[in-house]
């Protein structure tokens, strides 16, 4: 390309893809007619094209995720090699110091960070999401976008969120490495669970992209199972439906079907050592602090006991991740599988202990779960996980100045846990 020559990059993307597809015979790296698996040749996608044209090129050559990841590796190698050979500037680059756009994938269109083959949003803004849609789902890029609530002060683990896109879609993005890894994990879980656990009402995936990291699902009308709705929801409907969902997810066949997926241990909001040090005394004092320390000892003893056979866990099954009909009578969707893990089945019931003012909802779901699975639940284990979760929430929110759910206070949450433990007849 001579200096000053105007190049139609859209046409170039198509022409280069056509050249690779038309190359005759097998070639080193495997590129040949209808066999576009050669990752080295595809590295030019980063040399020549920005984000949207790079996506067009990828579509034209039909590169799968693994091939595209290897091609990105070749591009990185070539860039680093060039920088090492010409640290003060490439001779064919007018003396300008060599640099390269990693991890950006398209300038203003899509500023992103990267881990391996996954690129995440710079800030989760409307502009960043629209740029990602322009690369991964151009047909949706012009739709109105409404971001969901995002409390200030959350740790990077929670730097992810949802947005309504137009009237019919929901998009999920992440803007930290930790949150991006979890969102990428959800992409895998949704793809696999469709066949392994068809009884679980999961979001219908419309777009699933790693570069840029984006998950778009079809919008399902409904409301979260939270607030006053929980108090009026019939006990014979959603609790029983949720028990059936958990029974399907906890089926050993699902675990066996996901043997090739990296499912780690569940990650509650805190461990007991942190609760002793950072909650008992710094956040709650006097009798409440003594109570928290005693609970920590009890939790350690309970969870040190024999655990049931591990199952696939949703990992974050609170009311805001359950979409129900507006009257609370029908469970329509189970969302947010970023925390999906392998572990103690009691872990998935820990939020239900406090889902409403009394324990009726928790009891109804527990009974239905036992009937559906034939598994006897140990209330002590559920409550032990609940203590680590509820007090861990108190810990990080208080330390970061983030409001507790429902206008609660740390003292109020400690008192609420004490009341529920007394009603269930468990605790130290």
C-alpha cells in the first residue's frame, strides 16, 4: 500500500478472506480450501483491521474461537518481536516508536481489557456497550440502551451489569478482569445447560461473544422475586417450582455432563476468619460482636462435618436472580450463572433463609426439594452458609460505604439472623 493511497478496508477484508479461502492445497498451519484453521495467516486481522472490520473478516473466513485465539497469539508474538527488534521505532514507520493497540479492538468503537481470548468493556457505559454491539451484534447497535442499577463502591468482582437493549433483548457486560472471567463462565454454562438441564428456565441466548465479551439474551417479561412481592407470593407455586429447578440442576447427570468444564468451589462473600476480624468489633459491637464470634465457631464446626456429594450449583440464587410473573405466581426465568460452581447442595438454598420476613417460603421450598430429590436437607448447613453470606455482605458493603439491601443496618442483620436461627432451632 503506497503512502497516501486510499484503501477501502471493508473491501480489503473481503478480498483477503477470499484469497485465503481460494488458496489451493493444504498449507502450513492448515489453511486451504474450506479449511480455514491456519491461525498464523489470520494474524493479519490485527495488522490491517479495526474491531468492526476485524469481525467482518472473521465471519468471512469462518474462524472458530480456538483458531481466533491462536491467531491473536500470533499477532501478539509478531508485535512483541517487532518491538524487540526495533525498540526505538520501526524503519518503515517514519521513526515512530513501535506500539500496538492491545488490548483495544477498535479505538473509540470498543475500548477493552483482555485476558487470554476474552476482552471486556472499559467502563460498562452505554457508549462502550454500543461499541461492543457494533462488533458482535451490529443489528442491535442502534437500539435504545437502558443500563440496570450499578451501586457505587462495589469490589471488582461485581463490576458487571445488565442493560435493556431495545424492547426485546438484555445485554450483559463486565468491566474488570475478575467480573469478565465470571461472565465468560456464564456463557459456557448457558450453552451447556440448555441440553443438560432443559427443565431449568434459562435465558435464551441471542449473541454470545468473547471478543468483545458480550452476552445478549431474549427479554422475558417479569419482575424480580424481591420486596413486597415475596410476602404475597403463593407458597404453592414459585417455592415448588424453584425446588424443581434446583433438583434438575443438582442432578448428578448434570455434573457428569459438565466434567470437562472448569467448575471451582463456591465462593461465599466471606470466610469466618474475616468475619471475626472485620465484623465483630469494627462493625458490630458488644453483645452482637460476641454473637458473631460464637456463630463463626459454630459455622466452622458445621461445615467441617461430612458434606454431601457435590453437585452443580447456581451459586448466587437470591431473589433478584429469579424472574417471576407480576403476581408472583409463576417462576419464569433463572438468571446470572456467573457464580456457577461445584459443591455442597445446601449452598444454593442459603439465600432462601431470609427471602421473606417469616420462614414459610424457605420451608415450602425445602420440603418440595426433598420430595423431588430424595435428598434429606440439613438445616444447619444451609444456615451456616447463610451466616457467611449475610455477614460477608455486611462486611464488604459497610467497608466500602455501599448501602445494605432493604435499608437494613449491620445491627439489624445480626438480629435478623439470630431470630431465624432461634426459629429454626439451630446455632451455638
